[in-house]
């Protein structure tokens, strides 16, 4: 079972029925009421309920109220009907029968009510908003439509006060885009995304809602009634293109400019079909998707002068098998990059795979973007060398420092949001090679690794240093106790605990560890205390006229939400198995209601992230609730 929170609650009643529910943080709890009635069979009650040419060219070049669910289950007992009624639900559960799918809310935003108008959205309850390479704040939370279009000032929010405007005036697609990230959906599992949508007629508006895995497009749902009558791709209804921006499938559901429409998108991971529901009417679109897993929905545009709005409860649900907290922020072995010696490599493209957040490189070469070309370069050799003169089977990254920090290569790993890292444990793994003096370097190497804020051209600036938390210097005998052997590939690992209160993964709060070739050589406090990281400067050489070499870079979140299962012992007492972050202390609490919690045990997870707690007093209570949490 997968949960999206650090707080989980289990209930075991005197009839032996186990219910589980989860909440956000340590206070919001989904309430469960169990009703008992006589029934021969169990049933499931489901809810009732002149720009046309340029737009076509771009598409070819670029990639209200929802009812409460009531679920029934026999649990193998044909004489008993069990109904779960869930209120204040953060994670919706399906039936307890193994044959029946569970639903998990993997992304949830309450209509941008927690956001500041004039900014990108950044306060979802579950999941995260990502802004890949957005050049302007084209995806803006607003309280009133103040655009110059025909609908100016006439579009109230669908609900609440705030709503999201996607507005692209000129420039590329990346001038107005935002992504709802929720983690990879494993093949065979279905996501359901719901939200409210309003298309604004500007004469050339074209909205694009894309199903994606990292930067890989699976399908795009387009709306462009402004361009109807054009020869290509311009029906008045919603339509789709697949991941190759081909295979147009036109739905029967019309786009209604200037009016809010409720949208539901259903997609089974790995399928070529999706179901689109507009204002309660559904239609399955066949062969609309390039089959594969997805981990995000991107809201952007496919034409200049395009505007549309998103509001309501933006929710993405999935059946059980969801990869959550397999959060690989960035990984790259540089094999897909072009090795070169005659210019700066411009095609750094990290590998995107299952569970990836889809991180990116931000390469700064000197005090400006390209003050020292070749300061960061992909090299192809058998062993690291100053030139690319030896053809070998392996690509890797070379970093060079000239006469000072302003002429030093700075490869920043970034592309995630600070919300992805808040209070989490980050882990950086990579291979590092430092040449010895006289064997490629003029002096002993001193490579700095920094976890910090936004990438800067010159990280000696105080504004950037004030954002640095973990900061380690890798060297051969210079920066004791870190001893990085010269002239060989070394495995380097940094584990960074961004919690300001709790030890996690065996690392104290606001501390980090450094391991060289499998041996932990340093545990140290943060340079400046912070609970988030926006980028990681994976290498900054500290000695003039020196080189460093990196390979197989992997940055991930290794802290995990606490999950729990329950088993009845032969004496009718309870054994609870908790699974969370390895080497982390958790408190087990119990209550006979959902209010008066009592701490009954503190345990530390093993290297697999588990511990077992047996409550030998459970039979003293007619009902008992349990939860686990950080101290």
C-alpha cells in the first residue's frame, strides 16, 4: 500500500476488520465510519454524476462538484456488507478486497487558494507544481481577469477567490507553462485528473494539456475554436495528438469560449486510449496516446496570443501501484551527449526514466553564461584527459578552472521545485576523478560541491552563499578529513538531511554526510541552515588551472512517507509493521478515538526502513486507532 503522507492511521474493531486512512502532515485525518448491515452480496456504488498556419506549424515542431465515493466490500463474507464513508479525504481508498483496485490521490490543489496572486502556483496539498524552463511568469495565479482579450474582466473564478491563468503573448511555449507532478504511474494503473477549464477567445488561442513522462510527450489535448476553418488541426471541439504530434483524434465535446467547463481525463498507463469527460459527458478517444507511463500533466499553449484558465479542485487520482517518493531529481551518465573539443556542448540532456522528476542542467561557464567556453564539457576518452584525443567507450563531464572563480565551469543540477525537497533527505551519488599535480593539474585539486539556491554565474556572491546548506570540498589530503585519491575514479556520496528538527536516514537534522568509496569520512552541519534545495552545484574547482571529471551523476530524494500494515496475533492482539525512511526514529501513537492520542513507543527503522511494534494490550479496548509519526 502506498501513502502520500507521513501520518497514517489504522483501526481494528472487535470484529477483526482493519481500516486504514491517512492525512497530511500530522493533523489532517480522513475519517472513516463503518456501518454493518445484512446483505447477500456486496456492491460498489460509483459516483452519479492569419495565425492558423503558424499554429499548425508549431504543433508539428513542438512537443464543480464531485460526489463523495461510497465503497462496499464483502471481505469474503457473503452475509455482511461493509460500507466505508470517507470525509475530508486526502487519500481515497478502494475496497479492502485484494481483487478490487484502490484509489490514491497523488496530486491535489484546492484551486490555488493558498497561492499569492501574481506568482506561479506552488502550494498544492499533494504533489508539486513544476516550472520546466519557463522564461516568464506566464502561468500566473490571479484574482481577476485583467487581460486585454474580449473576455477581459468578465471571467470570475470557478470557485473560491484565486485561479490560474495560462497566458502566452509572444515568445515560445516555455513563456507560459506549468506542470502538475505526481510520480510515475505504473503500467496497468489508471489515473483520473479533474479540474475546471475556461477558454478565452483572443482570435488565436490554442490551449494544450499534455500527458508526459519527464520531457517525453505521450499525448496532448488541444482546444482552438478561434482557428476553426483553417485547413489543419482546427476543429471547434477538443481533440488530441499523440506523442509524435500526429494521429489527430477529434472528440464530440465542444469547446465553449468564455464559460467554465468541468474536465475529467482518464488514462490507463501503457494504453493508447484515453477517456475525456466534459461537463459530465464522457467519450473514449481511441489511439490518442503514445503508450507509456506518465508522471505529470503539463498546462501550456500551442500558439502565440493564447489565454485560458484552470480552477476548481485540481485532483489526480490513481489506482494503487503508483511510484511516489521514488523521486529521482536528476540522473545523467552523459552517454547521450555529444563529446566535443571545439566548443561548448549545448545538448546536455539528463536521462529520464521511471520515477524521474525530469531535472535539468544549468551550465554556467565563467562569470557569464559563456565567458569561458569549454569550462564545462563532455569528454570521450578511456581515462580522463585534458583533450579529447583518445577515443573511448565512455562519455563523462570535464570541469575546468582558469584564473579565478569567474572563469570556472559550474554545472548546476536543477529543474525541480523547492517544495520537492522541503524537510526531505537528498542523496547525491557520482564518480569523481581528480588528476594529480603534474598529471593534468598544476596543483592539488580542490573540488567543491554545494547544495543551495538558484544557480548563479559566480557562487562566491554572498547572496548565493547565504542559500548554501551542505558544502563539501573534495581533495587529496588538503581538506581533512576528506581524502579523495588522485588519478582514479572514486565513488562519492553526499546525504543531506534538510529537516530542521528530526534525524533522518541516520543523519542529524541540518547535517550532511560525505562518503568516499563506501566509507563515511565526514558528518557536518550546514553552512547556512535551510530546509530546501533548489540546485546542486556538483563540481566547482577551487584551484587555478585545474580540471575535475564527473560521471554517473544521480540526485534523489531518499526519505519516504511512513506506511503501516496490521496483523492480528494468535492472542487477538495486534502487530503493526511500519515502513519509512531507513535509520529514522518514529513514534507510535494510539487512541480509542481520533482525538486523544497517546505515545506508546519510539522505534528506529532498520536499513530496509522497517520496524515492527506489537500492542499486547489491544484486546483491552473495543476499538483502537494507531498512527506513526516523526518525534
